[in-house]
C-alpha cells in the first residue's frame, strides 16, 4: 500500500465541484468564481503577437519578464499608495501559485496560519500542504475580519495571518482602519500578513486599501492576479510582492516547482496592466448593478444579507435545507460550509451572470424559500 504524505492526506478536493455535478446541465450556475466577460481583445492580441514573433518559445526569467514586472510596478504607482520594486515581484501561475509560494516560504511544520472563516478554500488546504496548522477565525456580523479577533488568535506558534479584501466568499471589503491595524499587528507580533487582493478592482462602496500601504516593517506580503481583474482565469497569471528577502525565499519554491509563469500569459498580462482600463470599469459597474438586483431580491424574500461592498459574491443567511432546495430546483449556489465551519447556515451566491439570468434565479430562490416556510 502506498504511503501518502500526511500533509496531503489532510486535504480534500473542494466541495464546490460536487455541487455543479449535482445540478444538471440546464441549471443556472451561480456557483462560478470567475467573471462572465471575455478577456479584452487587446490582451488576446498581445498574446497572439508575442506567439507569432517567437517571443514565447523559451523560458523567461524565473521571476517573469522584466517588462511584465515593470507593468505590475507601474500598476502599484497608478492604483495604490505604495511602491513596489520590479525586483521584488515574482510572476506566478495565477494567484493560486502566489498563495502557495507565500505559505510554503513562511510556514514551518506545526506553525499556525490564521485565516477568515468563512474564507477562500485555498488558505486551509495550502496550510496543510505546508505542514502547518490552520487557525480559522470567525467573521464579524458584517462578514468582515476583525483585527482584534486576529490579534487575539495569535500565539507563539503563529507564522502568518491572511487578509482577503474584497473577499471570497462574502463580498466584504475591509476598511482602511482595519488594514492599518493588520499592518500594525503583523509588525508588533512579527508575523506575516498575507494580503490576497485578487478582487481589487471590484469595489462598489468605499475604496480598496492594502495593508502594504501601512507596512513599515516589511511584514506584509501581497498576492494579486490578472485572473479576475481582466477576466483571465484561464490564462493563469498572478504575482506576489514582498521584501527582497521574502521574494528570495518564495523564488526558491517557484524556481523548482514552476521554473517560470507561462510566457504567453505574461505577455497578455503585461498588455492588460499597461493598456486601457475601461474593460475593468465596465465589469465593475456591471457587477454593482447586479449586486443591487441580487441584494434587493434576497431581502424581498426575507433573507438577511450584509450588502457586499465588492467582488461578485453575496453570502446570505439561509434557513436549514435552503441550499439543497435551490439546487434541486435548478440553481447552483454553494453551501457556506464549503468555506469553513462558520459558513454553515449561509450560501455563497456568485452574480457573475447577466441581470436576466439573475432575475430568473431569484424567482427560483423565492419559490424555494417559500416552500421551506
Ligand atoms: C480569494 C481568492 N484568491 C485567490 C484566487 C486564485 O485565483 P487564480 O489562481 O485564478 O488567480 C481565488 C480564485 O477564486 C480567490 O477567490
């Protein structure tokens, strides 16, 4: 009998896929974690040109092309209030690999990683893969992560805590005051604050701030990606930034696991970051309209839902049996417990579908809710 590693035995395949399979082919899918828009034309064209010019036939530098890293640094100058040196960036195979590098490079066997519960599924799984111990922290009533709760959860064994804003699965956006606190906590306790910012452009109320803007000690590591911002989930291009020492350690993992991110995707992401940003604003504005339709519809059926301020997810509180009832009636939503124990009694609804489809789905959800009363 093969003896598999305990680290990997503790990880299971995400429950989200099973929900899709249970729902049948003509179901309305509100389980999706990706924008329903095409990758912008100028981005596709940049990749085609790079392929035709023969620019993508060889490995790039391990960190990614200099041009891509300069485009990423220019994005921080343009959109954020902190600077990033192109040398302190590693281009990765999606935000997923960037999260993996950050956790692998900073977490020793038995060390704890604090993350939001409910939270994105990778934080728990990647902690196990690194041999660490997950330490999930429940969210506040408005589904944001409380800095005080994070600080209270820190022990001598804590290596890292994860902040994700705008958040999957809740759509919550952390305030500037929270982000300032997260940076302070990371410094005071000398732990890493891993900030997952892949939904950065999709904010409807307030503004996106990164804890890196308040980081005076180099304790914040930022992960981002072209995946959601430019509707490029299939291209697999993300990045991680941090101090040169942290980048050096993350590069060691990346070099042996990946060598470099896909070259065509690097050219595409460079065009996405440095080209026109209107497609991003079009998506943001479409998501905001849909957010309003969804929240109104859920409230009309008597469900309680903190208004999501970003991303493209809502997480209402739902009665027992609601998720199954909705899925049986042909609308895919994801049970909250797929994102952690504290997600129980909630469902994640993605609104990466057009308004008409969303209204059809709301009708079905309304019938399911009435049937349970
Ligand atoms: C919060 C969050 N972080 C990171 C990722 C990973 O994104 P990707 O690997 O597609 O860039 C996702 C994908 O759903 C996500 O929701």
